[in-house]
C-alpha cells in the first residue's frame, strides 16, 4: 500500500471512530482530547497535501492514540 493511500485509510478509520463516540457525554477535559485528535487529523491532511508523508502519518497516528484512550475509558474497545 502506498503511503498516501495508507494515510487516507487511517483518516477514514478515524472518522468512523469519531462517529462512534458522538452520543457519549464527555467531560470538558475529554472534549479537549477530542479537539486535539481532530486538530492532529487536520494536520495529517495538511501534510498529506504537501506530500510530507512521514509527518502526516505521525499526526494521524497520534490522533488515533488520543481517541483510543477515550474509547478505552468508555469501554468501546
């Protein structure tokens, strides 16, 4: 799988995971974590457009980690 294709797939997975948590009542701090995850997703897309695949992949991976921590706390994974 090409770098660009892999990153786009990870962005799609993140979108699915964000959709999964929409109905949960989060604390303000948890909402900040979601905001950061979304910011890192946006950064990943920015760097993908610039063809900086290493930075883009790092951003989307970090975004997944932030979101996964909340999904673990809320027993979704």
